[in-house]
């Protein structure tokens, strides 16, 4: 299997053969998520700045040496990744730091970061000979899977909370997925999906269970490093729900360190919504477990009260010397406005929670003047138009006369 050497439990360190169908540790259960580890000595000579420069693919498939797929024909025919990276001199000056970088991953094919994971999930399903694939999601993982599965020719079964934003549900349906709106919470949707996957034999795309999905998410770290000529930022701000994205960033930087392309892993700053913050609480309290909680936040994509990838998320923050912060819904909506009006990047609530976290972190005087900061925006604002309307305000309604326009303009002075 590609250059994958072994799978290793994040909790107890038990190792598994990558040729097995094991997704979580047989001793630690579902909390024992697995790391995918490679033959880094073999990869070191193949994965270099020079070889990357020579590659023409404008997709995460350009990182195939560090992906768990040996045959590129299994990849969906979509250009996933290579999303825009903007430098904001406005925010660097405003926050008093050397550099602020904004990575707009809402520009992926289905408008979210999660395309990176689903790209790998569909490839692994096809490699395994599966004809159907399934996941539970708060919205973005589902829509990304539906899009990638459509291109990959797989039947797709999706379980989302009944309260998922209508824009995301519509996206699932237009891609042809079979969609189950599950009453109650994401946790209920996850449990039902897990039972259905086991019963009907569908390939499991759930990121917190299937270890190969984090390998897709890590490509944003690889991409960021390549874009910056492997001169990485000091801090990377990432929204956190189930814990899979921040785990992916840590894994990507870890892999680069193993093959000698970077010396240090940047500090990873995890940002949770105040109304859905079990990983933050475990981090602040120094615990090695999480306590599940009910969620209450408009940032639906990170509204997870029982995160499955908590162990990798905590490791990512702690091992990188990072930190965590929470933000309110009001701070998230303000971040939507500010980011759009100063950078042109339109993010959904969960997508801009990272930026809200940066602003809050700066208020606590935790940034240094010589630091470079990267902020990852994980989803496009059109994913949740209702929240966008709350953030944006109302338009002016006028009669079709210039005098009516003049009155409005006069009232603005």
C-alpha cells in the first residue's frame, strides 16, 4: 500500500498492519484513533522542493508520495486543494505582527476544506473495491463526500442533523446523495450512520474513525509549506469541532519534519465555539479525556459535543506548543464581516471561527511583533446564507429615483 509502513494507536501505541481493515485500536476502542505512518527514509529522496516544482498537478494528488494511495487512477477527477493564500498587510499592521496569511479553503470544488478528506476517502473506497460510501456530518464533510462520490461513481449515503443549513442539504441532494435528516444532534446522526455502515457494508468515510481521512486533511499543511518555500508561520489558527482538521495539520507538519523539510512544527492554535468546546475544556484543565456536552452555536460545522478525534487534537496542540481559545457566536459573526470587508474572503461561521480566534488571541496580548500568523478559513460563506444575513445587515429599499438615493446617502453622513 503506497509507502505506508504501519498504523499506530494514538493512545497506547499499538501497531497494526496497513493491509488490515482495522480503523481504530482493538484495545482502546473508538477513542484509539490510528496514525498512518510511512517509510520516511524512502520518501525523503522523492518528496523534495525540486520534485514538487516539476509536478504539474494542481491538486492534492501532487503529494502522492505522502498519501496512502498507490494508484492515482483511484483519485476523483476533481481539482481539490491549491486554494488561494493571501497576505494581509492590513491585519499585520492592525495586530502588530510581521505577517498575517489567510488560506481560503472555501474555494475547493464543494466550497469547503473537507474536500481534501473526501478526495482520499473516495480513492480508498475504490481501492478497496467498494461501490457505496457513507458518513455522518454537520454538513461540509457530507457535501464534499457527495461531490467526490458523484465523480467517483459511488453510491453515497449521508446522515446529517435535521437542523443542518438548507444550503448544505440542497448541495447533498444536487450531487445525488441519499440523505437522511436525523432528528436531534450530530452525535445521534453519527451513531446511526455507524450502525448503518456496519449493517449494509458501506465504506466508512467518517474522519474520526477512518485514519486515512486525516491524510487528506494534512495536505493543507503540505500545501502551506510548499507555498511558503517551507519557511513556515510561527502560529496557525484552525477551527476545531471533531478535532480532525487540526489533527491533519499536525500530521502534515509531522511528516515534513520526518523527511527533513522543516525543523519545527508551528504552534497550532485551536479555536472552538464557546457553545461547543469540549476539547478546549480538556486542554485548559490539563485532562487526557473529554466530557461530552450539549452544543449551542450557530457555527454548525464545529457544533460537536462529543468529538471523536479528541486525542489527536489534544496531541496536536500540546506537542506543537500551541494553545486553544473559544469565541462567542457574536464574535464569529463580527469576524465574518471584518474578514470579508478587509480581505475579500467570505467564510461561513465555522470557517471564520479561526479568524475570530486570532482577534481574541490578539486582545489577550499573546502575539509577538516578529511573528508570522496563518489563519485557515475552512468553508465558504454561501454554505450558510442565514448566518451571513445576520452578519451582513440589511440593504436599502428605495423608489426608482435619484432623489431617493440621495436621501439615503444624506442620512449616512
